[in-house]
C-alpha cells in the first residue's frame, strides 16, 4: 500500500525533463476553458487543456445554456425586437440596483453583438425563434426568450423591453436532464479541436 507521506509535490528546480510541453496550458474544459482554448489556438499557439473529469463540459454542459446578450443581435432582429447598446445598459443599470458598475456594464453591452457573432462563428447553433411562454428555459429549440425581467415593472418603464436570453438550439431537450448547455460547449470544443487544441482528461492541476 502506498504511504501518503511518500507522495508530495516536486520542487520545480528538481524536474530534469517534462513529459509534455505547450505554449498555453489551460486548467479546466468548461465554457471558460473552451473559450480560452479557441482564442489561444487561433493565434497559432500550441494549446493543452487539462480536465479533472473524464470529458469536456463542466457545469456549463449540464446547464440551460443561456447567454445574456443584446444590443441588437441578429436573432433579436429576426424575431422582431428592437434593442440597442444604450437600451440594454439602461436596463442592466436599473436591475443591478445601487452600486451597479456602470463602466463595466457599458463595456459588456458595447461588446454584446460581437460576443454573439463570435459564438456563431464557433459553430454554436441558434434558432431565430422567440419563446414567449413563462418558464426558465424554452420547451423546444427556440433561441430567444425573456430571462431577466426586462418586460416586468418597473424595468419596462425605464428601458424598452427586449428579450436577451439567447439559447443554443437543441432538439429532444429534456429539462433537468439534457439542456442546451451541451450545444454551447460542443460548438466551442469542436472549434478549439479543429484549431489544434489538445486535451488530457482525468488529471488534476495545482498552482
């Protein structure tokens, strides 16, 4: 039996050779790690993602896949909703209440359309159809719904209501079991892999 005292970190100076090397090493293959891998690999870097579980995905792949975006995305326009950077920012500043970081909100809203376009460019599918029923996620594969109370009082008196819950298209959805977060992750991982990203699973990373 292995004695726990025999296992410990090795000082970096004591390492004489490495089993593998990469320009960029990313810890975790959830949505943040996948997005980082895409951007790093697109620069031509040798990218290695280390994931402690047996596959990519993380919590994002089990979630509903909502991405809060606005300012006039293509899906908003296709579904007949007018939105602008200023309108989105007005709602968020009100919704966040006292102490809202107006500068950060402004930056997020300013880049929101580009954020959506980036996801589409990564192969994340969105269906240009609005889901207008009450609920926490579309029952079908619709790509847009209200998700932040934009159409509720008093916010609908402060900013023109516009749905900003963008949901990746997924058929045969099972709420609580299989949701659109999987399709968000699949597009990002497929794009990262196509750009040359490597991955290792069942490994842990300590800083």
